[in-house]
């Protein structure tokens, strides 16, 4: 397949995952509302919000970095997604997975948040500054178990390429990493709780404490861009986790089902818990999930 | 109450005692002796709870009647200590060292009645009103109706005075 | 060394004369008001704020504008600012019985992202100042719903010395909801009415504020005595 | 190396804001973590508060001035506006102060109905507070449940008095009307549902690990602070003191009902929440008792003369009642005319939110400011009136 076709198909799959990620956000709002006994917003509410945010007439900027913050964020999201094979065995939905591996993807996961931090810092709002410090410290905390579990996977499958990791899990569902390397999966799933920033790890956008964190100063099309990226980034994360731990997907239906349930794992926890304090959250991440990750690494390095 | 009043008479020049209920009485004291009396009541007589501090404006007698209401949790009695102040130069000793919330009450009293409490922490800071120009609003000689009509623009309405109208509707006889 | 320094004061420095920013009456500087004169601000703060006056927003093609209006009406974000008694009904509004998230509305904690400010009841002078600031910080087409009769004509505080009697002299109001308190159903009806106005393109409070900016400022400065904020804090 | 935090000189932190180490943030008036319309001016170092100033007055309407130029019966509709979430206490206290000055004896059934109304309003206010307490720690679910359930209690008020929020039910000389038909059955259903909801709250909120982790040891009120700051109500009871106006100076029919004062000894936010959770149960049981023991028939109010020209004999009095926040008092002075001479409202939030909060917040992590402030259960409208 020529490079031009690859690029075209990559953008098609990007559109697919954007729509699916935004729909997931709508479903999540619906689920939260149902847990709280409400009817909840319609599932397509995220799309309406994006349309509204782009229809705002005036926009305030605080400088170059303020502009570039959302750009970096969405660049991180797209970059994360571009190097993940979406469907195993499909030449169309393979993105550029042949040229990148897990480490590149993890770098991109960092990248977006760092760019966001810079932009929010230039926003000049004190709550943004506090939230940036919270978010970065928490991110460094939950990256530790995630990296450990990825290392354990690399030791297990003797590779870092996502495609080969997925290929190694094919056959029966007993070949999934979930069953072959459960400790690493548990550590990574707990790290994903921190990534998704639902309770109890919603330190960054804590409405009652620092409303509402980094995007405090962002409005209009900036916010629209951030909301779009939320869809892309969620989708990319879920596809990555599905590929690494849950045996990948061979068709879109399987992808939708698996990513949905992976996401619900953090949503159901978020609906029933209050919020951590920053130091408690960091301690939590550095305690149990890190220990599990280390054990997982040791198991496969022996 | 009478017993307490007799004991107080030995030390302080307390003026007349008015007993409203068995557990609620008011007495007046000259402003020089107020703080010592409050300290005495708080430390010895067990009136440890400062319920509130308020001021009654007797415009015709040209006095502020500053009222400190104390509560005794043991005997479950209230005692209101009232101090007549001259309306011309209302200055009172501060009690913020006896009760922490005294400074809050004193801030409000300075703002609402213009009673000064020298020594009370940030008593001159504006607490409730912001950018208030004009007399202290809670004084009797401040006419809030005239002030609001002069300051704010009211939405016009049909000129049927509700009070007169309801009177005719309800009590046509008087 | 030290006592020398203490003995002879350095005559090189001239004593600094404190120049407090004089605040002229609004009408004086209003005539040549290409840019705003942010009076009342300390000198070092004046360059923190831009001096641009609010401009009337340009409209695009009618068809696109209709679609955008529909989108705006479908996701109204309320500024979570309980200005008075009416705020007590904002909480039931987001809970299960009258669930405004069905209508795509949600409370936002920051004025930057909010489109709708709900004036709940009476507005004291101190609150009016914050309302003006919040309203001017809101972006885009912004809408105001004034709930309770106190915001309409003073209500039962018609003779109070600290509450403004009609809020529409200080910020443009789109929809009023009468009553004290209005039931949540009434507030919901007001929100639906606002949606109709937005879809019809009639809720242009932002442009009205930009047009009659001088008049609004004059009214605001008549009641807000200590004006220690920029005149238009976008 | 020198410490990050500023030196403490006789109780006050000495620091310079212009040195880039400290930050001044405003919480409120437009802030979802601040209860009502008030604002906190916080100086923070890192994420720890080193100084707090409370700013109130955003809701000032000058009630005490307005009442001086209104007749007694015209004062009556505006007193309930003083405290929005719990207006019945104001209504009762205003009526009680008038009756105390006039020497009115109100009929037996009116006493019971007033007690019922007060307890129901306590229930509604407590439900709102529990929701706010959980929401302040980020658990929006319990907040949604309780505030949604509060609406059913408001329905009872609506059937009883015709208004949801401001039910001018307790007029001077009794109450406005008797219970409507079928109200008691409806009320019992709502109360049972509230009891069920409280059990769910215990499982989800009070036994939650993270909630305990954040609330335990937060904002400890010690025993010696109680009298110094004039702390009343649950904030005083959480230090172990048995202080409840309903027991100390029983008003209405509280001496005929059986309940005991809930106390804790820890003095932190968690014990305050526990006390309020138990008192919500207590209000439910009290409502049941009242519905059982209440006389079925009888007059509910005495007929006053022409209320527009009602003259109250000269004198001054102070009446108090136990609201959800503690002792709530009215000090009324009459000079024998148709207008009250002076009427001062003693709101319990007054000292809690001004003097106490400013001192409790020092040294608190900025993440806990909202939780601590809510745990004191302050309502700004009754601070500035």
C-alpha cells in the first residue's frame, strides 16, 4: 500500500476514533447521570458542545504559548493515536504502527500534557498554575506503574512493537496479557485510572477546589480544540490498552466493545468515590501499583 | 437574678435591673465599668458565652444603648448588659480580648452605627458595605427610603399605593 | 559605619510625592473615548488590562448564523454564581427532578467558558460589581436570565439602601422570571424561552452592551462608588 | 536551608507577597467550593494556606433597617428571607418574640405544628448540608441524591403552606392553617424514604475510605475554643459538649418529645458530619413522634385585632431556638408603637464564618478549604442580613 493511501486511511481511522471517543464521553455523562438518578444529557452532547465552543464570537488570548497549548495537546493526542495499530490484521486501520513502538506512544502521552501545562501556565490564572503542578506530579506518579508494566510486557514478548505484542496474543482469549501477565495488567489499569482523571484522581479539574484547573482561561475555539482532543486522546489510550493487554481487535465491533468496557472500568469507580488529595494520590500510585509492576517485571526477567 | 444583682451592686455602679423572665434580665452600667463587669461576669459568674452585641438608637434621648447579651450555660440564664453612650461622640472600649468574635461585632457596629472601638483589630476595615459614602445606615436619622429613591432608579409602576389599597380592601371601617 | 548612615540622611533622593490616580467624572473623559481610560487602577496595573472598548460582533451568512444559533441554544453553560436567594433553586435544577442537563445546560465554574449568567434575586452593590466583572469576562454571545422579582423592580427590598432596583440598567437582560421564589419549573420555562430567543437570533445582549456601553458604564458608576477595576475587563 | 514557610511572629505569619514565594488567591464569590455568596482571600505558600480573610456583605439588604420602618405584620414576610435554606427558624423566632412581648398564649395544637415545621425544615437543611459536604470532597453523587430528595420534603411544605422555599407558615399568634387531608400519610412516606437514603449515605459517604482520609483531623475545634469564639450547635457538640437549646431551654413542645443530644469528641470535620447525620435521623424520629402525639383537633391560631395597627407593648426580649447551625436568636425591642424599635438577628453562622473560619483555615491544604468551610455549615445570608 502506498504512503498516500496509508495517510488517507490513517485519517479515516482518526475520524472514526474521534467520533467514537466523543460518543464515549457522552455515554459516560449519561452513566454518571444515571448513577445520580438523573436522565442526563443526550449522548451527542459533546458534539453540540464542540459546535457551540467553535461558534463563540470573541476569544481572549494571553500570548503565544496560550495559543500553542491546545495545539500541543491535540498534537499529542493525534501522535499517540497515529502509531497504534487499530485493528489487528487489517492493512487499512494499521496507521503507522510499523514505524513506532510503545516507547514513542508513551512519549506522546506525556507530550500533550506538557504542552497543555505550558499553555495553562501562560494563562496566568493562579488556579491554572496550581492545577498544572498537581497534574504533572500526578502524571509522573502514575507513569511509574505504567512504564513498569510495559517493561514487563517487553520482557514477556521480547519486543516493543505493538503489532507484535498484539500478534502474540491472538488465538484464544487465554493468550491475552490479562491472563498471561495479570499483575502488569492490574498495575496498568490502575495507572489508567489516573490517566482518565475521573474520581478519585480528578485532582487536575477539581471543581470545588481549583475551578477548573488548566482550562480555566481557555474559551471558545481553544476549548473546542481541547474537547476534540479529549475524544481523540481517550480513543487512543483505550485502543493502546486494548492492544497491549486485551488481545487487540480484529474488527470494529470488537474494538468498540472492548474499549467501552475498558473505559467503564474507570467510570464506575469514578462515580462512587470522592477525590484524593495530591500527596495521597501520589503515595497511592507509588505504593501498590508500583509494587505490582515491579513483581511483574521480576517474574519475567528471571 | 436578684441575688446576682445584689452581688454586682457591691462592686459596680449597676443601674436599674429589669427582669423580663426568670432566665432573662437586663441591667445598665456606665461605660467606664463595662469591660470590668464583663470580665467579672465571664470569669467569676460563669457567663461565658457572648451571645451578641447590638445597639439600640434612641434618637430622641440622643443616646446609643449598646447591648451585650451574655449567656450562662450552667444556670441557663441570659443577662443583657446595656451601656448608654452619648450619640455625639460614640466611643467604646473594645472587648476583642475577651471574646474572639467581639471584633467582628465591633466591626459591624462601627460600620452600621459609627461607634468607634479603639484598639479592636481592623475595626475600620469595611466589612459589609463597600464604598459606602454617607451616614452609618442603621442610625435612626438615616432614611433608607429617601436614599434608595435618590440613588437608584425604580421601575415605574401604576400608582396604586398597596398599603392604602389593602386597607380599603380589608378594613374599610378604619 | 551604621551610625554614620543613620546620622546624615542621603539628600540625593527627593521625597516621593504620592500621585493618586485622579478619577474624573465619567462624562469628562467620555467624549474622546476611542480607548478606555482605566481610572481607579494603580499605575503599575494599568498595562495589565487592554483598553479596547467592546465591539459589536459581526454576523456571518444567515444560514451559518442560524446553525450556530441552534448550536448555542443546544448547549448553554451557566455561570455557577449564586448572586442571591435564587441560587437556592439552582441546586434542585441540576438534580434529578428538574434536570437541566437534559437541555444541554451545565454549570461552569469559570466565566470564561460560561454563556449564561443567572441573576438570582436581589443584587447588592458589592455583588453588582462582581456581576459586572463576570459578565464582561464572559465570551461570545452571552445571555442573562434574571430570576426573582427583586431583580426586576426591587421586590420587597424596594426601599433598601444596598440593593439595586432594576438590573437591566447595568447589564442587558434577555429573560425575566418573576416570583419570589419562582418555582424551578418557572426557571426552566425561562430557559426554554431564552432558547427560543437564541434560535430566532433575538438574544443579542452582547451587541446591546457594546452599543450602549457608555450608558451602562454611567449607570454602573452611579451606584458603584469605589471603582477600583478596569472599565472593561474583557 | 531556610524553611519554605514564613516565620510565625506572635501568632501571625510574617511574609512579603512581592517575593515570588507566596500567592494570593480569591475563592469566591464566584466559586463552586464556597457556600453561598461570600469570598475567602487566601494567601497560600505552596498549596498551604498561611492567611485567610473572610469577606462577607455580598447579600446585605439591611433587614434591621427595613424592619424599623415596617409594621410588625409587614416585617413578617421578610424575616424568612434572612436565611434561605432554613427560613422557618426565623419565622418562629419573630413570632415568638412578638408573642413574648405581647404576652400571647398560643393554642396547644399550634405549638405542635410549629415544632413539626421546625423539624421538617431542619431535615431539609441537613439533607442539603450532607450533600454539600460530600460535594466539597468531590463526591457529586451523594450531593445529587440528597438535594434531589430534599425536594420531597419541600413538597410537604408546599402542601402545608403553599410555598416551596419561603413558607410564611408560623404567623404571630399561631400557624396559618391546619394540616391538609392526607398530609400525615404523605409525610410518613417521605420520612421513611429519608431514613432509607441516610443509610445509603452511611454506606457510600461516611464509611468511604477516601472520605475518612480527607475529613478526619480536618479543622479540629478544641474545647477551649468554644466559648472564646462563641461556637454553638453541632460545631460545639463535636467537642463533646452537650449544648442544645432544645434541651437546655425547651421551647414549644420539645420537653414532651424524647431525644438526646448527639455529641462527638474528635472535633474534626468527620465528627461534625457524623453528628449532622445522626441529627438528621433525630429529626425524622422527632417528626414521627410529633405526628403520633399531636392533638388531632383544636384551634391553630388566636385571632389578633387589626394587624395593620397592631401595637406591641414596650419592652425588650431575646428568644432563641436551635437551628441546624446552632443557637439562632432574635433580640426585639419595642417602644409601644406600631413599628419595632430594633430587631437584631443573631445568626450562628456569624461567628463560625468570620472569626472561627479565619483561624481554622491557617495551615490547611488548599484542597481542603471547601471541605472545611462546608463542614462549619455556614450560610452567608444570616451573617450580613
